[in-house]
C-alpha cells in the first residue's frame, strides 16, 4: 500500500490550460443558461416568484448539468486539446 501511494505522488497530473478551460466552460454554461431560464419561465409563474429564487433554481440546474453531463462530455471530446503537454 505504501509503495502505491508513493507512485501516485510521483505521477504527473495533467492540468488544463486556463484560457481553454474558461472557453469551453463558457461554451457550456451560456446555452444552458438560455435554456434553463426559458424552461423556468415555461414551468413557474416567475412574475409571482422572487427573482432570487428563480436565479437560484437556474444556477442549481446549470451546476448539476455542467458537472454530471457537459464537462465529462467536453473532456472526452476536447481532452487532447484542453490539457497541457508534459
């Protein structure tokens, strides 16, 4: 067990290039923002609900979708481009 921990510490960890990470995150968040804002307006009577509540709902939906659906797909599609070459 001790040997494997030392090997893990020595393995280089790939890091995303910051500007590329910002670009693909923006490309993921913006369409989700438009879609979820539209969806909330279709489902809830937003004129009767405080804007902060609807904003919280949209943020929760975007964060969940980005973490579990969009970013794994983005890394699978663009991983070779996103990560620094060691």
